[in-house]
């Protein structure tokens, strides 16, 4: 009996730890950084005017950040009069606290960009001026900060830093760009450098990076101004780089995706997307395919059942593509381009003009299962990506956050 109890404890304890970690962990584009949210029992069709609105808040301030949602709070940021504020709401929409996070980018497309990263007891923000901040996730109290421009000679970019931060274990990864510290891994508790890399010396390019496991090792992938780069995640050593085609503006804002030894990356508007195959040891790659029109600028892509769902910015339509060949299986032009996420085998599209659509990707085409417009939908610049948590859909546009019920009753 004693051994049975011990085995039961050993079985349950990891599950409890896992549940705690998953509930207090919120990063860019979901738990696996691929835009897929592990929600089930969701509506398969929406009412005519869209799903039920649970609550909303209309005084955030300007910005492009998504919500970061845990079991405790809904975190989001907004910029008012050049100052960014961090908000924490409870799940009924009541404001628990609000913190002044300092000056923000107010030049082109003014307002805060990078979504808060929440990991256990701490949260992290990288603002458009190059300042990395760590805060207490329960209170918002600042723990430490680093100004990469002032302290480490980082070079800002045309529209301000826009990276969504990444954690692996106790490493916090950041890409300030430039010749001194292009990429760094920091101790997430203290902000001390674990390693730094000058990469190839290029400046940052709006890209949110990814960590992959390949051949028994972990690698860091991101895009700089004119390069897809591949680093050893443990040491920061540059393994290889691939020159990109879009070299005028250096806007490579989509997360590179990895699957079965292949990396998919979107070069930029007008330059398409491509796939490379890694060697077994990861130290080299070979080109697999390229599709010039798969060129959404900042909406990312979804990989599901060996199919890629991605927008064409130049043609203003959506593609279903074969992951392995790049062949376009079918298209849709009845919904304009924007950002895309997925849950329960359905697609959620938030267009740059403010329409939200529920789409069923069948074997032969996109089936629209509901659509609605959020407030001020006639305006442009609806760039914040949707978020799904606990069968709720979170949509942000400039000053406002809307929370919808998308679960079955």
C-alpha cells in the first residue's frame, strides 16, 4: 500500500507542476509559439453578429500588443502621451492594477508593440525604444531593466523594436541587433548575460524568434535585416545564415516555423516565403521550395495536418499550401489579409480592416463559419494578433480590448 501511494504521488506531482506552469505561462502566439491554442469544445459556427461579448475595456491607450492571459490575470499594454502602461485585469474585466512602464516609441506607428511575456512569477516587456523590463507578475512592481541602446550600443530600426520575447528554461532571449550584441541569452531572474552573440552584425528586423530541437540539440532561429540566422541556443554560436531577398526595409515580422527537419520562413511583402531542409546535425541546410506570393507582412501562418495556411499580401487572398512541396491547394479572396491563429481545428482570422472570421479549412476550400466587425472597423492598422484562452477570444485594436465567449454551452 505504501508503494502504491508513492507511485500515485510520483504520477500526480508532475501533472500538478505542469498545470501550474501552463496556467502561468503566456507567450506570443500560444504555448508552442505556432499560433495554435490547445482549446476544445469551441463553437463551430458563430451567430450572425458574432459570438457573445463578455467584457471590454476602451481606455488602454494606443498600441499593437495582444493580450497575455494566465489563470490569474489578463495583461495588456497601451501608450498614453508617450508613456506605456501595463494593465492587469481579472477575468470579469475588473482592473486589478495599472503600472507606468516609462517612455515609448511615438514616431512612425506610435504606441507599444511587443506583447508581455508571462512566465511563473515574472513578466517581461521589450519596448519600442530598446528597453527590456522584468516585473512581478502579481503586482507589476519592476524587478530589473536593461536599456540596450544606452548601455549596449544597440541600433533601433525604422519603426521601433517589435520583438516578442522568448524563454527557454531559465534563458530569456532577446535580439537588440547591431555589431556589439546582436542576440543575447539572459538569466530571466536577474537579467545577467548568459551569452551574447554579434551574429552577423545586422540590425533587428521586427522578427519574433523561435527555439527548436533538432538532432538532439536546441537551436535559436530568427531573421535580422537581411538574414535568416541559426544559432546554438546553449552557446550563442552562429551555425549558419541564409541571405533574404527583402533588403530595402528589413521587415521580416513573422515567426519561423519548424517541422520534421524543415524550416518555413516568410521573407517579406513582395518576396514570398520559402522552406529549407536542415542536415541531420543542423550545421547546414538545403533549399526546398519558394512561393513568391506567400508574402503576408505580419500575420504569420498556421501549420496543421501537413498544410500551411497563410495570406498573400500582394494578391490579398488566403492560401492553403502543402507543407512539403509548397504547392497551393486552394485560395480564398472573400476575406482580406490579416493575422491568423487556430484552435480546435478551426482558423481565426483578424483582418487589417477589423473583421474577425471563423473559418473551417476543408479538403477542398475555406468554409466561412461566421464573421463580424469590431468597433472602428472601417479604419486600418488592426495589427494585434488574436488570443484564445479558456474558450475566450481576445481581440485588441488601439485603445480597446474585447473579450468574446467562443465556447459551446
